[in-house]
């Protein structure tokens, strides 16, 4: 599958006359708890040739394609769009930048953009993103006798990121087990998650689960804590000039 995805990405480069700087996996595969029938959520950052950016008219700054009966979802953002989102500490973009699964990677670009990400990272913006993500998934889990295990994991993973943001002043990892190793929460919660990952790795995404009262209570308590503490978190101190210089340097390479 990796080779097939890479071939599709190179085809996109040729058809759109672009260079892909980073292409990675996102979603459950990057988070470390995919199911056998999980699709591939491939996200990429690309650049055009310099002349493309010299137009007065607005131009399409994203590429979205599906392949293999929607099993492979490919979505890319142009470099300028990506850096403008980075200036706002966009969490979806940050997860792409720190994804542990790469299909295409310009090492110099990735190393550089990670440095800028550390400077633009906003804990308050991030916690609002993950609190909202957890709350949305959790609404389909709590007070249900049976619920989607996929939704439980979405709510749980976002809640663990909220704990990371509350406890640590650095960009959170993408993989959930890496997050768990870096936060102070109940050992019972940590020890229960690995067996749940093993269950999810053997069932399809329609599988219904039950129980897990301690995990459900943890998510609920984390959302309450995030709600009350978010306002006390610092915003990032960013300089758009620095990102603009990085944008120009990247185009010149």
C-alpha cells in the first residue's frame, strides 16, 4: 500500500506541476489505533513554482482526491496556505508536520517547519481544538449502553491531548501511546488503553463496545478541566515576518 500511495503522490506532482514537500498519514493510523478496515488519510504540503504566486487573482490552494474506492483519501495544502494556518497554530496542520508516518519527506523542509511550529504553537488555540474534537465524539458515547469503539478512541485521544496541553508547554506527540507516556494520569487508565487498542486492531469500524466506565469518567473530567483551565493558558507570540522569510526561502530552493 505504501508504494501505491507514493505512486499516486508522484502522479499528482506531475499532473499539477508541483513539488510535494511532505506527505504523511493522519487519523487513526498515525494515532496508533486503526482498525483492519480503516482507510488511509494521506495529507501533504506542496509548493508551486515561484511564478504561480505572482498572480493577482485567487488561485486554488488545495488538492483533494480519492483513490481505490475511497480507501485512499489524499488531501494537500499549498505552502502559502499551510504557513498562514501555522501562524494561527492550526492543530490539524501541526499533526501533519509531526506525523510519525511519512510517504514523501523533504528532510530540510520538515526540520525547518518543525522549528517554526515550536515558535507558533499556541496552547490555548490547541486546547480549544482538542476539547471540541473530544466533546463531539464523546456525545456519541456517554449515556449509551453500546457505542462505537472508534468514537470512544476519538474522544479519548483528544482528551489525552488536552491533558498534555494542560501539563506541558510543548507540542504534543501525534501517537496516543507517546502522549500517555508523557502525562500524569491514573495508571489504571493507561493500562486499560493498550488492551483496547488490541481489540480495535481486530474489529471493523462498525464494532459496538460497552462498559469502560473509568475511561468514560476520565474523558468527562478532562473536558470539565479543559473548560475551566483553558482561559489561563498562554497564546503564542508569533512573527509573521519570520514565516514570510521561510516561505520565500522555501520557494527559492
